[in-house]
């Protein structure tokens, strides 16, 4: 069964950087479109990046200039580079993948979701 797995979360200080990775798990499964989201308890899930196999990337204004997304050529790993982290970036970060090409912030477009990785930023 196809799945996605996030890694790279942790606890850092404000101003630090982290790079999250998302990899597919399952035979013959490679990425076509991937979204990164984050969730803080009590708040709705928030998109932070969307990228597709054609290297088209969307970053919402809330994190633009600090977060970037990239995908390796084989579609095997997607990265979320987070720079200049702030305490308000503290959240569980999720990777989601979809079978169709194209980037999207619409959670309904995604077929596979990871378990999430915790990012904690201290002031």
C-alpha cells in the first residue's frame, strides 16, 4: 500500500533552519504532486508549500521568502527547506501526495498522507 513518510523535524531556536523530507513508501510509487501542510492544535490545517514533478512550486504568502520546496528528478524525495524559523512555525508538518500531476493547496486533491513530523521553535 502506498504511503508517504516525513522526516527531519525537531526542536530548534528561532532563526534556525530545518529541512524536512518526504519519501514515498510502496512498490513503484513515485511522486507526481506533493503538498506540505502544518497543523497547530485548535487551528485548521495550513498549506505551506505545493510542488509537482514539473518543478512548479507554490508557496503561500504566510511563509514566502522563508520556506522553499524542491523535488528530486526521479520524484522520489520532496524537501521542505525552512529558514528563519519563528516560534509561530511550531506545528506538526505533514506531507501529502497525489497521483495526478500539478500542484494544489486543496487537501481533497491528495491521495496519501504522512503521519507528520513535529517542528518546535523556541524563542
